[in-house]
C-alpha cells in the first residue's frame, strides 16, 4: 500500500518495518534525488540492517537485553520501529531566493592588490608557513579525533567556525571528516554547510547505529557536503526536544570509528551537552566575540577549562571572531588578555561573505579568512593528535 504522496521510500520502509525483524529506517541517500555525489564510499542504496545491538555510551557494544541496555537509549525493537523522519528544507525556499547572490569577502580592489602582494619578498615565508600548516592538517590519526566548538554565548560564530573547520579539514585530508551539530536550538550549521534539506538527526542515529555497520551504511544517513565531507544535523530545524548527553555520547562514540575527525558544533556554555563535549573532546575551540564583555566571558571559560583534571587548556584554541566591521575593541589587547592563561588565539577577521549568512562558499571567502581558517584548523589538529 502506498501513501499516495509520492514518497516511495517511506512506503517501502513502512512495508519493511511491518516485518518481524525490522526496526530501523531508510538511509538519507535513498532519496530519489541525492543532493550530491557521495564520498568516499558512496551512498548506501540498501537499507542498513538494524541488529538487536546498540552502542552503549560507555564505549562498548551492548546487548539489547533489558538487563544490559542503557535505559536512556530507546532500542530499535520490532514493537517500536525507529520512525522515518521526513526530508525537510533547511531554509524556506522563498527566503533562499531572497538571500541574493553570494558576495566575495574581499573587495575587487583588494583582490587585485593581493595578487601583487603575493609576488613580493614575503611570498617565500608564506609558502613555508602554508606547507607547515598543510603537514599539521594531514597528520595521520590512529583513532577518530573529536573537536568541540563552543562559546560563552549565542550568535558569536560557533556554527560559522565549525563549518570553516569541517571544510578546511576535509579539503586537506584524504580520510572522512564529519561535521556534527550538537545544538538542537534551531542551529544554522546545515545552512552554513550548504545542505538544502535534512532528514536524519543525531537522535535518530543514536537509535540506529550498530557496531556491524559499514561506513557506507552510516553515510547513507548523513548529508553529503558539496565540497566533500559529511554532515549530521541535530534536528530538522524545528522547535523540538534538545539533544541530551546520552545521545551525544552514543553518537560521537559510534561515529569515531568511521571518521578521522569529527567537528562538533556545540550549544553555548554552560549547557550540559556543551560541557560534556568540551570535557570529552580531543581538542577544543572557544569562539570569542570581539567585544570587551565577550572576551571577558571567554576568559571565564578558559579558567574553567584550566580547572578540569586533564589539562583541557593545553588542547584549546580560541577563535577571536569579528562578526561586525564596527568592532572598536583593540585586537592586540583582546588577544593578550585571552593568551594570559596560556592558550593560542587565532583571529578570524570580519568577512563580508560570512556576514551575509546562508551557505558558505569557500571560493568567496576573503583571503585573510581562508588563511585564518587554515591556521585555526592546523592548531586544532596539532592538539587533537597529541592527545591519546
Ligand atoms: N567572521 C565573520 N565575519 C562576518 N560575519 C560573521 C563572522 N562570523 C559570524 N558572522 C555572522 O554572525 C552570524 C552568527 O554566526 P553563527 O550562526 O555562526 O553563530 P553561532 O554562535 O553558531 O550562533 P547560535 O548560538 O545561534 O548557534 C552569522 O550569520 C554571520 O552573519
Ligand atoms: Mg550555531
């Protein structure tokens, strides 16, 4: 029987979930029109088999028996099949039309000047620096690394920084990179990553992932990013239940097996998921706005990180983001204040393209923004690899 609304995939899954052994959903990639070509393993056409095993948040496979299963994680049992979410647009198409053409971060005059500057004496030093950053970014990892991005308050550029990190890491690395949204408060990461629609969320995957799944099964539930890499949203952009700590732990633990680096766009501190993410990540980025109160608040975060038992500060980088061209705070004074506890600070300049909102087009970023993103990603990877 079909729903008559043309959603053949939902009909198929409904038929399958009527069976006694079923319980999962259909992968995102089985959409009639996949968003882009998948990488590296291609999108799975088959519906991943859901086994009566789930990932426990403590790091091992757990049997689905009522005795051993984590009671906070709903199990994919025949009596409670995982519901198949609808595919929803990340932004109302009328607003997407109203966004206008993407602007370049640099003015035409600046772009012409940059070409000339590159021919000057500092060119050699620049190349040497870029080579060093590329080496840091390409460092091999033995197990998946998790990088958490957060801030002391909202709207300061967490999702923007996460998207820049995810894209930069993906550009330099051969192994798969995931950008994960752990902020269910109507976050902007899917839009910033260029996803036109979303279906499966972190909460869905917490119920579906099993240790037997292959990378190609898992990527079937993820959104392929146009420039490469993968995205897992926290929700479908609707007001809903926030992500909880158990779900966060389950998903990051399970996905670490498949992805060399997972960049996590967290909610703001002191949210519980953000604190857990910051505490358990291999490297951390705190985004600080270029205002006196933003820098002051970020210092409090750094002091909290310093108080954690496992030297969290040593694996932290501050991204000092100038989200407005009208910032009057002296950048040098701000950097010096943030550096005092011993962290590295990378200044992310104001960028017209980033200020526009909407999808980030790497080719439209100002040169200084691209340089800052590469440096930030390199500093983060150096720390993430160092931690065991
Ligand atoms: N470097 C930058 N240059 C110019 N504008 C920026 C920059 N970084 C961020 N912005 C602007 O700030 C806005 C908010 O950024 P973003 O959505 O990344 O913040 P957030 O911290 O993730 O917010 P939320 O707490 O709501 O999740 C962006 O839409 C963009 O307009
Ligand atoms: Mg955000």
